[in-house]
C-alpha cells in the first residue's frame, strides 16, 4: 500500500487552465453577440431596401434610367461628345484655363482692353489644335437628345477622368466664345455660347453629386459668357431668340431630386462590394435586370459594423430624397443639416447636399438673370430704350418671368444711364442693391446676377 501524499499541481497550470476557459468563454460570447448583432443589422438593412422598393424608387442605375425618354441613334449627341472628349488635348489644360481668364479679364474692363499679343497667339493655337473637337461639340449641340455616360458605374476613377476631359472641353468652348465676342462676331459668339449650354446635357445621365456639380459649373460659366456676348458681340435678333430658347430649356431646379436618387443608387452599388465582396460581383453582374439578388443583403454576422453604417447611410439618404423634392426656395431650408455625414461612409463622396443646393440655386440665378438680360436686350433694340420694369417684357418676350430661387419671387432689376443689372438676392436673402461686381466682399455676401453695360458706356 502506497502511503505517499498526492503531489500538488503547480499553480501555473491552474492559472493557464482558467485563462483558457475564460478566453474561450469570452470568444463564445463575442461570437454569439456578433451573430445576433449581424442578424439584427442585416434585417434592418433589408427593411431599408424594402422601403425603397415599396416607394417605387430606383435601386439600380437601370431603374434610374427607366423614366428617361428613349433617344434614337440619329438624335443622340452623346456619340459626338464622346468623340470630342477623346480629341481634346489634355496637355493643354493649364493653357486653356489661363487664356480664358486673361480674355475674360480684358473683356470685362470698361472700356474694353485687348489681351496681350502672346495670349492672343496662344489662344489661336489652342483653337486651331482643337478645331475638330470643337466641330464635334457643335454637331452634338444640334442633336435633340443625349445619352452620354460619365461612367460612374465603372468606378469613381473612370468617372473622374471623363469629368476632367469634359471640363477641358467646357473651357475650350467658353474660350472660343470670348474670342468671337472680342472680334465683334456676335452671331458666332452666340452659337458658341449655345453649344456650351447644350453641353450641360452630358452630365444628366446618372447624375451623382460630383457630376452634378460640374454641370452647375458649366452652366455658371455659360451665363458669364452670355453677359460678355450681349455686351461685346451685339448678336442679331434671330441669334438672341435662339439663345433665349436654349436658356429657357435649362431646368436646374428639378435636378436635386434626381441627384439624391443617383447618390443612393451609387451607394447601394458600393455597399454590394464593401459589405460582402463575394456577393458584390454577382449583384453587379445582375445589374442589367434592374433587380437585386434574392434576400439582399443576406443574413449573417460577418461585417456588422459595415452594415450598421450602411443602415445609417440609407436612412440619411431617405431624408435627402424627401428634402430634395421640396419646391424652391423651401428646398434650401430642408437641406440644412441633412446629408452632412454621407461622406463618412464612402470615400470620394461629395460635399453636403445643403451646400450643393446653394450652389445650384446660385447657378439658377445666373442662368435666369442671363435669360432675362437677353429679353431686355431684345426689348431695348425694338423700343430704343430700356424697360422701366421687368413686367414690360410680358407677354411680348415671355409668358411669365423666371423667379428668384432664393425667394420664390421675381428677380430684381435696376437700370442706370450706363448699365442695367438683373439679379437674385443670393444666399444671404438680402437685397444688396444689385451688387454683383464687388471684389472686396465674399461671394456669399453679395447679389447674384448679370450686369450689362450699354454700348455708349463701352
């Protein structure tokens, strides 16, 4: 019989055993909690998608295109714009920017000055080198429809490259307009300005925020060009009528709602890749049917943080879609504080919708002021004097006057011996007496509009 006492286990073994048990217990708790959270968040995500479907709103770019009118091949400006962008020389980008700025500064002076000889020579070279691209853009302007694709479905890199090409083309057409106006070719300058305004259609297909902002910049530049055309070019009555009709076709006020929908569709496309990469390829491959895969997103506990952020994003976008449908100027207030966090989920997202709404409103004010200025110029030529008030333009030159997007009331008008100005009160909602020229104050603090100097002042 063995009477020796049993050896006591070392303390480090007991510590190791309990450490392993505790770690295993924590692991099980984390896995269970993650699974529960994953299933809950996946259900919330499915619920948000179901709300979009129930509202009849687009989930894919195919859905987004469903309400757009069909464009026949012979009426499509897109193929001409595509050819033009491929022809514009990218190495001339800085030269185009600088030359346009120099010409605009010279033509804006009273009395008008002439750009430096080296600038004139450089501009002549730029226009000659890009003559074929400009011809393609003009041909596109003559077509009634446009299905040009900025390529956002193919990724932000493709889209940004095409936007860069488009911006070069926009600046090039604007430069041509300024050159023609400086030479007194009013009709040619007007035709060029019309081509630029028509180019804004390039940005209407899948108009995510960054695409929309480039469109806004394009139309703002075209409005500034219209001011110089009216002052320096002296186009004929027929050209003014054509310019008025094209400006009437600009409907920026209806764009914000479509931009909000396009942003959400783009977000859904990114979510398919980020939340579940294996599902992303299948979902994108199924894009052509316009339907999401069954049980999207799938149940599971993987990546619950990403899905939780996706739920927050979709809820935010739902608020944006609702706010974007408000009429002007109520949409400006509705956008305040909505959409400011959307950029935190997807890299490369655009500024807040509130700021984008203000920029859109300013460009609406520019284009509407340009439109009314064209009408005033037609009235002045027909009557030998300026109208005392904008109401004198109705009904001869327009059935109704465009409204100030920042107030919902008529645009303001002031005329003096040397000039007249058509303007909106702008972002601060205060009439600064038609101060659209001030360089000392922030652009946020002055009126937004067009000032035309009469021939005798030039």
